[in-house]
């Protein structure tokens, strides 16, 4: 059921639905599925709504936020600087809602610091998507976002710590936990449960997302637990050591491989080695001069220079995203390239 956008003012979206979880945990796939439900409008990465909010809920000055948010890649909403911060981020969701034809529900994906969302939307509801951290870490390294799996596990840990910080502030009926592995192996059953949580019926159209995003093929059970064949025992043990008890508390069984002892020194050495390799990967993607410019700008806090570097990097990343949409680049090495159209 949808409403008439013209009949609704710019008041707050009081009960949005947020999809939260680590990057490389399947959030893009689930977001596409949700957005294809006739009653749900679901936007992509929305982290920029909380990046400048503090852990205590202090909001940033609007002028400072406006000058920054326009440099964020993928931020395609109109920005009205006359609005307050709360009104502005709410208006972003409202723009998505209007563009969808005023579907009954609206939401977005947030990967980082999503515990801060409660300061902006106190009544929001949450879908917590969890994937095996061994697969997340492996995928993060494949993308060049981390130099080793020990470093890559930090993505998963940060997201799960955010979830643990958010949960105490939520009633049970405001959150649902979903495992990526269930979404892939039993998509209809899992999506039906999510739809029931949101308050809408499951629609078969949710599994037809490839029509609009052909770079994402139908759910493939072969993508589950790839760490068993694609990570060596040492790397598996490193991720399990890094994630500690959180691994099993999220429902994943440890491999049983002997875990190495990692003291403070080795911990820092592993992280620093990962950061160096990540820097090399960024230099390969963006070019050494642009990466050096970005590092200098951030360390010297030169806002204009940092904005310039981000805009240049955004253009390169957007070209890569466009290549994914065109089928000439895959979102993941595990997904086969789309055959050329005849």
C-alpha cells in the first residue's frame, strides 16, 4: 500500500527501518531484495547520516555537515542548508520515499556507528544482518580494503560492537537478526520472516532484483562458508583469534584449528602490515599521487584539499560501480562476469 507523496508534508519519517551489519556481509543483496518489495523503499549506504554524530548524540553544525556530505560518494540527495541537522537527514529518507512512489515503509543501510541512529530516529526498527566473520574478512581482503584477514576482521568486529552498543536501547519487537547463510540457502523463508517483522507480505518480486541489478545473480549456496576451501588454516585461526567469543555468540562454530598466541606487539604488527598492504592497494586503484594527497590532507586537516581528493577518488570509485552495473566488472571475485549481450 502506498500513499500520495503530495499529500504528506516534510514532517519526520518516524519509524524507518535500518539494515545494519558489516560491509561484505550481504547487505547490498538484502537491500536490493527489500527495495523490490512493493511496500518497501530501501536506500543504499546511509552511513553519512551518523558519521559526524558523536557517541553521546551531539549533532554537528549544519554548515560543516553540508560542506562535507556533498563530497561523499553515492550521496545523491538534494541538500537544503536551511534545514536543521535532524530535519536534513530526515529529508534524505523522505526523498527516497517520495522517489519510490510513497511506499508504506522506507529504510536504508548503515555499516558503521549505527548505534548513533537512535539519537536521530528513536522509534526506528533494525534488521541486523550477520555473516560468518571468516568469510567477511576474506572478502574484505579481496576488495583491497584490508591487507590481511586479521586486519579485515576489524570490519566485522566494529559492526558487531556497534550492534552490542545498540541492543540495550531496543525493545525486542524493534529488531530482527538475520544470518546471511540463511538468506542465501533459504531466501523465501528468510525474507518472509523479515517482511513479517516489518509488517508487509512477502512478494516474489523480492527475488527478481537481478532485473534491475544484473551484476547480482540469484542467491547461490556455494557462496556460503567459502572460508573452508579458500582460507588456509593459519588465516582461519587468525580470524578466530581476532573475533574471540563473538564468533560463537553469533552462532558460528569454531574450526578447531589451534589458535596462535597474539600479544600486544604481534597484534600491532599484524594490523600495521594490513594497513601497509591496504595503502598499496589504494595506490594501485587511485594512483600514488592522489593517495598521498589524501593522506596529507587528512593529517593536516586541510578541508579544501581533503574535499578535492575525495571528489577525485569518488569519480574513480563511481566508474568502478558503473562498470559493475554494466557487467564488465564483478562486485566480488566469487561472482562470474555477466556474459555480453547479443
